[in-house]
């Protein structure tokens, strides 16, 4: 099995003459079972209960990160009273959730910047297992 990452960067600005206000980097992973010549899914690697396994681990890791670092922030978690803060709150993984296999063969779920946390938190990765 092999995970192959690709990178794309996007700078956001108001016009071609302005410097971008913020940049954004996204990764796309292709997980290939070379022996069977097919793309791997989370279900292939973790089984039928992949969503429950991942969800439990991700929520636990979010809570631990926030407890360990006062500057850590995830949409919809912590002391926020702003209802709009929960719009990007992590709810569940699905068949389209981005992941790769690390050097130890463990699943790593990867969320792009701004998807479950403010941009300053960067790309968020969660090792499952």
C-alpha cells in the first residue's frame, strides 16, 4: 500500500495588483493498494465501522489539543458562545474524507486549513489507532 500526496496552493486577494490577504494549502492523497491495483478507502483499511472509529478518535484528540494549548481553537468546541463558530464543527468522516497512511501504516485523517479550525491552526491531522 502506498499513499501519494499532491499539493496545491491558493492565495486570496482582491485583485491581481494586491498582495494576498491569506494563503491556503490543500493536500490531496491517493492511497493505492499496489498488489491489487486499486484505490484504498477508509472502509478498506479500518473496516465497516470506520466512521465511528475515526469520529471517536478525532473528537478525543481535539479535546486533548484544546486542553493542552490555550491557543488551540476548533470550530464549535470550547467556550465559544458564537453560534456561527459551530458552522465548521467536526461532525463525522465519510467516504470522501482525506487520509493517508503514515510510515507506521496508521491512518492519518487530514483536514484542510479553515475547514474545522481557524486558518492559524493550519492543516489538521489526526492519527487513528
